[in-house]
């Protein structure tokens, strides 16, 4: 019979916090703080208050102490996973460069996600050492993520995948802090710097592109989504001509790479000189070279703006300033081009990939306007700006 060790929460996520040690509660507090900083707080109700907390941070230790004093319940399923992990520990340790040969005392933080139950496993420190994902419905998404981790392994950009234990797909936890964002306003656009951390992230994405390049038409070109741009009244003939030429050149090139597909700052962890991308749930085997770089550069701007005040108009104004003044987007463009060149492309393909990225971004907003924060009209104007250069 399992002891009552688990604090059950329903907000901000459905979670079970193992209260035997402080590490799970402290880590949950850090995730809550990270969600405020990177979750576009100024777009929510009472946005100014949440944005202020996102900028200043939470008292993690006080919050962690409070969490551990809440009522506890049994979680036999988590206890069973811990038993299975201890039984298979020697095999996991053999596959890992970081796990100790013998299993330490283990505690957990469990989060219920839409497609998976994610269990962060802690040993003797406050940082998790393993991440276990158990499918809640269709296991295909978790299996796809496992495949992406294996494909990315040679590039050194992803957590090590350690195999299946019971029903759980197990990967090493990654040390590091997310790419730091700061509050940004449109007036800051010309002064935004491309930092050394951006350089490290760009180098990691470049390695990923070089290691996973393959002769295969990218999904973004094959699925027909970008055709929506050609049929839309949001962009004019000149932009459509540029998009058509870019798509034709890339389709003839027929090259793709493993794409992470969610390179927001919170998924880019930096530790010393290393960069690891986490949360590969949306990864695609046949992705367009350069897209992860452009997405990372834009997400950095979006999250900075989201810490102050968000609107489509402010986002467009910021992007226009960044594109026409300063050097930030010049560096972003160079990073994307480097990924294209590492995949075997040339300078023309690099230019085409940037146009295709913004065209694809617009097409997805035309198809599903409720899925995205930025609306299609603003995305169309950004595409125009890119095509004007």
C-alpha cells in the first residue's frame, strides 16, 4: 500500500507533488514562474499584474514550502513507476553519461498534459534527473518525440533518450536556464541586441540541421498549406510573386531536416557553453531548414513584448523597426541562412527559406485564426515587409 506522499493540485496545472523532499515543490514553483515570464502574461485578463509578476519573479522557496503543507493523497501509479525505474536502473545508467550506477532515493513531480502524463524524477539534488512520459490516449505523439530525440542525438542538441520503462518513455532531464527574455516595447526595436546566448542557440540549430539533412521535400511545402497565401486578398501580386518563386526554388531543392518546431525561449536551455532543446512533442522529421532559427528569433521578440503590453499593432510595429533598423534581424537571417547552407543549400535557398517561413506563418493563421495570438492581417504585413527587402 502506497503511503500518502502526494499533494494533488488542479491549478495552474493538474499535478501531483511528492512531498517527501523539497525538490519537486521547488521545481513546480520554478515552472509556475517560468510560465508567467514566458507565457505572454500581458495578453491575459488582469494582464498588467501578471506581466509585473513575470518581470519580477515569484518567491519560489516560500511557494514551495506552502505546497508541501497541503493535504496529501496516495498515488499508486507513481509509486509503481518508481519501482520499475529502480529495477531497470542499471540499464538506464549504462545508456546515460550522467546517471549514477546505483539508483538514489527518487521523488517526483507529475504533470497531466493533454497527450501524456509527464513525470519529473529527482535524485539527490533539486534538479530533475529523468523525465518520463506516459501516454494518456494515443501513444503516437510520444513515440514520435522519442524518434526525434534519437535522430537529434548526434547533434548534441536534445536530451538523451533512454528507452521504455513499463509504459513510460524515459529521457534524461536537461540542466540549464531558458534563454532569458526582457521586457521589450516597439521603441526598443532598433537597440535589441543579438546576444552571445543567441549565437550559442544558432550554433546548436546549425548542428541539428547539418546532422539531420536528407533528400526529401519538406512537409511545409508538401502539405499545400502555403497555397492559402496565393488565394488570399491579404497580400498583393508582388508578394505573391516572391512567395511563388521561393516555393518553386525550395521544392526543386528537395531537402529537409529534423525540425523541433517550438523553439520558444523557454524550450532553449543554456548551461555553461551547452544548449539543449527540450519538449520535442511537435518535432517533424521532414522540416524546412532554417525555420527553427526564424521561429526562435521571432519568439524572443514576442515574449519580450508580452511582458509589457501585447497587441497585433505593437507586434507589427516592433517587427518593422527590427527589420529596418538595428542589427538583430540581420543576425537572425544569417543564423537561418547558416542552417540552410549546413543542409547543403545555397544563398538563394537561404533567401527563399525566410520568405517561405513567413508565408507558412501567414497560411496557418488564415486556416486557423483562433489558434494563434497574432492575426492574419498582421502576419500578412510582416510577409510583405520581408519580401520588400
